[in-house]
């Protein structure tokens, strides 16, 4: 009798326990009216996104929504259709500081179920709400000044990786250059309306000069040089008075003429514009015009940007194909790996490593190429995250001002664009 009661008790308990065990083995996190997104997993430039499956016979497919600007979610978003049997997606991190994701289950009868939101932020890159067209680097202060054609400017502290200030100059900018006045560093900003605005190192305007014509400006030892009225005109920065000018019959061009100081020279300037080839002008120590070198005999039009002078002061490199001339306006060579104008292998900026005798050339294809200054052969390649706009070599390091702007013919217009700083 006791055995029978124990046996019955055992079976009774088994009936209670076994169903609960069977119930616990049911696949977890499957709902019929709810989707739960997991925390995205970021690995390098990839983001793995996953969510719970929807156990609903009306499910047709999932739609993954990526929002890049929550202030304008209806404009700055991307929608990706995903098969109903798939509950994960790997996204490429498209160089934005912020991305918000959610999943929508698309059901029959115009129904949908929306998941929770998951946010991913990128803290390993410094972003700016400016898309620069050019930049200048103050090596003494370790600061980069970025600007664009619409008149926006920003200053960035490289050492502390911090944006110090961002302003609007009020008109399109042609060029910026650094200089000093009475021992104080200044930034000279040439606007398209003919005004030269003068800022201190924190982008606070301290002065201005009315040049009267759009011009690109360079600075040397308290003097300003700009191209205008078919001349290169030198100015005294402190007195704002003209010192000298080249002969009008030697020169043409204004805002389309680009100027670069020739390093390791007493006082010489390279110039180039769309109609004239490279030219070489010399001035005396007081800023008076002395001479102009030979004019290039190459016909056709020129592409003056990007444009830099070699550290030896005897050569220049310019254009998206990397054309090299000497100061006598003699063609030397064109860098390899450059093809048609729209190729991603064309160049956007140049900088120099004098110690190792290298030219660094950034490309529109998210890379930086290093060439020997002796025979111009390729020595190494650096891959960038963003699309390089301007590069600088400083104390063994490459500093790259990049943008997430698309380098294809079909950019994703609804994505917000940013600048970012990369260091190699």
C-alpha cells in the first residue's frame, strides 16, 4: 500500500514537472505582435544589427530603417528591405557620428509592427558640421583652419583633438593664408567680394583690407601679395598701403590665379591660373618687384588646383593629375597612377616629407600615395577612412582633413555631410 501511494505520488509530480520542462524549451524571444532589437555590435567600420523573429502569419518582410539626422528624420534616412526569414543585417558604417536604427515588420492589410530604436555613435573619429574645400595648417600652434566656398570656417586643435571655433565669414572664400603682424599670428581670408578679412588664431576678426577685386593672397614677413588688375601687387600689412606691383603686361588673371610662396628663396612667388602656365616672380626684401621668369610654352588650359611648391623652392606640383614644373616653367613629369579627370585615382592634395624626400598625394579614391622626389616612383600607399580634402606632413605624421561626401557620380543626397580628421 505504501509502495502504491509512493508510486502514485511520483507520477503525480512527474505530470506537474514534465509539462513545465517542455514549455521552457520553446524557442525564446519570438513574439507575434512585438519586435525587439538587440544592441548593435560595432566592429571596425561594420555594424551587426539583429532583432527577434516575428511569429505572425501575416508577415511579408522586414524593413530596416537607418536615420542619420533625428532633426529631419523624413529626409535623412535609408530604408533596406530584408527577407522575412532573416533577422540580422550587417551595415557599413558610412562615416557619420551618429546612426539610429529600427525595424519595421511589414504585414498584410497595410499593417506594420515597429521595433524599439537602437543608437550607434562613433567616438573614435572627430566630426565637424562643415564640408571643407581647403585647409591651412599652423605648425607652430598645431591647429588646422578649414574653410569652404560658401564662407564657413572652423579651427581645430590637433593635439587635443578639439574643435575650438566655427564661424561664417559672410561671403564665399577664395583662399586663406597664415602670417604674422607685430609678432602676432594672423589668418588672412580672401573673400570673393574683394574683402580681405583678418582673424586672430581663434577666428575672431581683428581687421580687414578692401582689395577691391577678388584675389588669392599669400603672406611673407609682414607683407601681403595678391593677384589683381592683371598684376601681382604687394602690400604692407601694418600700414595697408601698396608697396609695388609687377608690370601689367607680364600678368593676367585675378581670382582664378593661385599663388604660392617659394620656400628657401629670398622672396619669390609661383603663380598659375587656368589660361597661363606656371610662372615665377621675384621681389626684393622690401617687397618691390624684381623679375619674372620664363612663361611655359605648353598650350591649352591648366588645372591650377591642387597646387603646392616643393620644399627646395625650385619646383611646383599642381592639378588633379600631379603635373610637375620647375621654376623656369619647364615641364618635368606627371605623377603615375593618374588618369582621366573623373577617376578616383586623381589627386586632391599634396604635401612633402623633406627628411625622407617624399611627396604625399591624396586621392579621390580614399588613399594617400607616397612618391620619391628623386625619380617619382611609388613607395607606399595609405588607406583613409574618409575622402581626403587636404593633407599635411608634420613631424613624421600625416594629418588628413577628410569628408564623408560621396566620391561617386550618384551621391546619397539625403545623408548629412561631415568633415573628419585622420592621422597616420
